């Protein structure tokens, strides 16, 4: 979006939001792009990133029609509109789950987002149907997407986001999720940007007492960038299950950072990522389980397993633990391997050709991931998307 148009856009916003943007602009001016010397960025080279080569634009959003907007019902509407019509709610929540004081990508999003989404589900209510969105980025566009998802105590919702593009571009997204006490959220996010694109996303959830989050992430697209996924189990008895699948080929570089922060007693988190890489694709997964002081009886697990379909593909899996409580159970696992020759030999000895044998092995590797998802539409969609992407990888 041109500067003049952006300025005109901001003139229609509430004063509190313009002030928030101004503070973010000041932060952007003091921040620099991360380098390989900074922790978390050792494997992702940003030297080729040039913001000036992209034109700021609004994404095309499909499926974001307003939901029930009654006084007591759920609210689903564009975030820019909600900043005016639901000003108090947005002002009190926006920027509180994902602070941007020291991160250039979050700060740029804070200062520049023009489109996004508010999902607000009042206490004890639910979205009648899953909310499914596709956010499509124009060629050579820079899009700053912002989503604020708030479930009040006892609420329930299912939200699907899918990021796509048809050519080079830059997607910078921030998603803030609040799951109130006793609430249940199923959140599915699929990244399928063009392989010439950059992707940067910071997604963070705070989970209240006895609340539950099921989070599914699919990383199929883009060529460079980083996606950060953080869950904070803030209330006693809260739980989170995070399932991720990465699938790349060509020269794609997929970089995902995950954090499971246990900030209260009797909390449970279970995270599993699996990657399938062909060609010269690379994947980086860095996971951290963090147990805060006093978060006794934490039960946390994380794993990353990667299957390489080419001798030129490469994966790095880096699990980590930071534990400041003494009554916990925290475990992790990581593995990177080629397709098992013995398995291929066995299947070929029973009549399968090489292509069919390889497909069966990879399908089995991914099936365990599919079975983690709740039975029903989420599991069916996850299986279908992985099957489709696997077909693309094996066909090349």
C-alpha cells in the first residue's frame, strides 16, 4: 500500500490504535534484521531479504464473512473494523499476547497491518461451524496479517487459516490467541506460499485454567523465513496438543521454532513435528520446553522426526529444556533419517515397485501424525493435505 493511502487509512482509525502504530514505527527504526550470530537464526540467512522490493498490499481473504454478530453471540469480523466497533475488546487484547518490543517482524506488523481478523466467542458459547479462511498474497506484495482470537471462559471454536500466493511475495503474520478458563479451541494453520516467497509469522497462545488447545500446523510453502509457535499454559490444569508437518522440495528452507511454556501447576503439553524433504530442501525445527518456577507436576513432551527422500536434503532438529521446578516429567526426542532400505527391500520382495514401496513407507511415517488429530474433520483434512503434498514430492 502506498504511503499516502496508508496515511489515509490510519486517519479513520481510533486514536489509541494510531498511537500504538506510532510507537511501533519508532521501534522499527531502532531494530535490525537478525543475523546468523543471533540465537535462533543460525540456520536461516536473511541477507537476501529486501523490504523495498515489495509493495505493501491488502491480502485477498476468502471465507471471512461475519459470523453471528449479536450482542451475546460470537463475533467474526475484519480486525480493522473491529478496532472501531469493538474498540474496548481489541484495545485491551491487541499486542498483549505477542509483544513486539524487540522483534523487527512483530514491530513491522504492529505498525503496518491493514487487514486481519477478530474472532471473539463469549463465555459459554460456541462457533456453530468451523471458521475457514484463505489469505492469498498478490505477486510481489508485502502483506502484514493480524489475527486476534479470544475465547472467553467455557467457550468453544474451531478456526482454520491457510496462507497462499501465486508468486514471489512477503508474508508477515501475527496471531494472538486467548483461550479462557475451561474453553476449547482447535486451531489449524496451513502455510502454502509460493516457493519464491518469504514467510515470517509469530503465533502465540495463552491457555487458561482447565482449558485446552489443539493446534495443527502445516508448513508446505515459501522459500525462506521463520515461523514461531508458542503456547503458554497459564492456568492450572490447562493442556495443549501441537501437531506439525513440514514437507519441502527443490531449494525450500523451512524454519519452525516452537515453545511450550508451563507457567502453572498440573499442566500438560504434547508436541510432535514430522518433516518429509526431497530435492535440496532443508528444514530446521528448534523446540523448547520451559517450566517456570512453581509449575509443579508439569507433564511435557516434544519430538521432531524427519525423513529425507534425497541424499541432498537436510534437516536439523534441536530440542531443548529449561526447567525451574522439581516435580516434573519432561521428555524429548529427535531423529533424521533416509528412507529405510530394509523396508523398501521387504516391500519390493512382496511385489511392490520402487515408487509404490517408497510411497507406502512415507505414508506410514506420516500416518502416526494424522492419528494424533481429533477424529473427524481435522483428522480427515490433515490426512488429505499430507497425501496431496506427498504426491507432489514423490512425483518429482
